[in-house]
C-alpha cells in the first residue's frame, strides 16, 4: 500500500532537511543491499521512542523468509556458513520481547522504549539455550551493551553492541493502519575469551523493521538485517581484492516475518 507522509517528525533534529527522501519501508521494497543512511550519524537520536501500542510484554515469533549473499559465499563466511544459513530458511524462533514506558529521568511515564538488554538476551537464549548468557549489562544505555556468552561448555565470548545510527517514524499506510518504521545500525564485536590469538570479529548490522498494528493484542512486522564488514575487521582486506564492492555492499542480508502476541 502507498504510504502517506510521516505524521510525526523523524527522530533526528526536526528540520525539513533531516526527513529522508526514501522511507525504510520503501528501501525494503527496492531490495537494495547497500547501506540505508538517511542522515548524519552525528545527529542520531538518543533512543527509539515507540508508539504507545507497542508497550507491554509480547510473545514474538520470527521466521526467516529470505536470505541473500550479495558478494558470494566467501564474503558471507564460507560455503559451510552459507549452507547452514540456508537450512534455516522458513524456520521459526520464539522468544519474548518487552517494551516499557519511561520518563526523561528514567522513572515511570513518558515515552515507550525497547528493553534492549532483556530483548537481546531473550533472543540469544532462544537460539543457544537458557544457559548461553553468562553475564550481561543490565543498564539502560540504548547505545551500548555487553554480553558474555557460552554457546558450548568451556567456550566463552564477549559480545559488545554499539549503536552508530538510527532513525524512526510513525506513519499510516494507504488503508489507515498504524505503522511504525525503525532503521538502526549497530557495530558488533565478538572476542573469544582466553584465546589471545583469536582476532576480534567486527561487523556492522543494519536492521530495518516495519511494524503494523493489527489490533490491541497483535502486531506484525517485516524485518531486514544487512551485515557489513568494516575496514577494522581482518576479513575486509581478504575479501576486497576479489570483491571491491565490500566497502559499500552487505555480505549477509536476511528478511524476517515477525509476529507479536501480547502477553500483558
């Protein structure tokens, strides 16, 4: 359906020049594998403020519906990694997601935000098992989180997530259905603990999510993740000679259908 102009200002400083010419949902429809960068990262809003209808605890089911390796198997991580990812097509992951209301000073009331530490830990536990999260930063910093993971006994990893870009807006689609669009990029760093020879693996993951309110107890979303390898990662120089587009093109693109059912 055609989209009407945003009803609320985009979450960068409210100047007309900050409103992107292409909405996140339109970028998804174009099936682009380059970065979605609608504005300056220096003007990144402090957090995503969700609409009131997202507040609460939800049971979330995420289904991988499409997978791309735009620069081939080697850039994706190798033939084995690509084959394993392809086997996940049409598989569903179930976990819980929480959005809560806070005020500017951190108390109750005010705006609705994602409970980021809770949500990330919930997804990791659904993927790797209940004991996979050994430690996590339970703070409220929307721009940084750190987790210690143990996917298999005796092998631990420190994972840090740092937000580097975000924008969002609440709009209506052509039939008047409330819709909320978020585009957010985080830098992920994974380091194996106790192994000084293992290099850190770094990637930038751009996540675009388009939420649609079905009724007070149900929300559906289309989500696309695109992973980029930055220059700081040792894989960049290995891939670049054969794949010079690695500087601007995602190596791993996935599309999900996510359904939310309200628990409370």
